[in-house]
C-alpha cells in the first residue's frame, strides 16, 4: 500500500505522484550527471529502498545533501516514478565491480523497489517492474543476464534486493538470467568457488564469507552453512555435480 503517496514536496515544488492515469510519473532528482566516457546503459541494477515508505525514499533520493538517486522508484502500488532520465548517470551503485567493470553508475540504469528488505515484494510492484524492465531492455539492447542485484556488485557492503526478491519470476519471463559457468569442476575448495564465481561476474573484492553469502542471495536463496557441493551446482551448468 502506498496510499500515502499523494504528493511530494521537493525543491522544485510539489509533484503529484498518485495520478491514476499514468503508470510512470516524473520527478527530477538533482543528484545526477552525464555518463562518463560516453558510456551507455548495459546493465540494470535492482535495489530495495530499505525504508518504510516510498515517499521517504523519494525524498531522500531527491535531497541534494544525500548525494544519492536512482532512475526509477517503483511503489508498492505499482506506480513508477522516474527521477533521472535514462540518458543520464544516476547515483545508485556506489563502489563495487561486476564482470571486471567499475563505475557501474555510468554503465547502468538503477531501479529502487519499495521494500524494507524484511518481507515479500507486492504483486503490483513486480508487475510494474516486469513492464519497465522489458521496455528498458528493448530500448538499450540489454540482455537478461545483465540484470543484476546491487549486492552482486558490492558483496558484503550491499544486500539488496535481498532474500525475498523472487528472481525466478523475472527469469521465466526472460527478464533476468543466471550466468552459469561451464568449466569442469575438479575440487570443491574455497579458491575453486571464487574462480567460478568470478566467471559468473563476481569480480569485486570480497572475503570468502561475503562472496558465498552474496552468490547465495542470487543463486541459492535461503541457503546457509559452509560452502558445499550445492553451491558449486548452483552456479554451474555441469549436471554431473
Ligand atoms: Zn541498493
């Protein structure tokens, strides 16, 4: 429920965000800039707001002193608020790395999901996310495997969209895809797991524990305990494991 989203005051004035006619409403965050080195979006990074309400999150994402933003916020009701034009660089990713790439803000579009990280995402939110993803992916020619979570690129520092985000709902619609490695696995060691995880995109510096926890958030939600064969199986297309 985001029935409290009636209007939000920021330094450009009041903007109504509960217009029942429009799926996407426009606001403008001042926290933006040009994409560096002529880069264009090739990834989409999903976040949760970790706040009680969408209004609180939007206010923060539009506050110049907060120095953070995202291209979109999707409310629990399914309403989509655009804060930064896709052509511009929003400030949502921070430090981290994915597939050897840094400055992920210049390479991505950031979507904040109205969720506190402690429970399920609403059906309306997921439906709007699916529509938005398919539009953005078509526009920028972004493959499903390049739709990632914030945690994926910042292990140990970020945990969103978290253990309650249902990646499989996106996967069955071709809006996300696990990147499975194809190497022979000869041993189930920590070093071997890191090597395989790096092939899947997990190149950011991380402790062994943070790397395992991060990979599980995306590939084995709910798993716990020490590294085991199931973790290798989750990131491999080798059916013999
Ligand atoms: Zn985030």
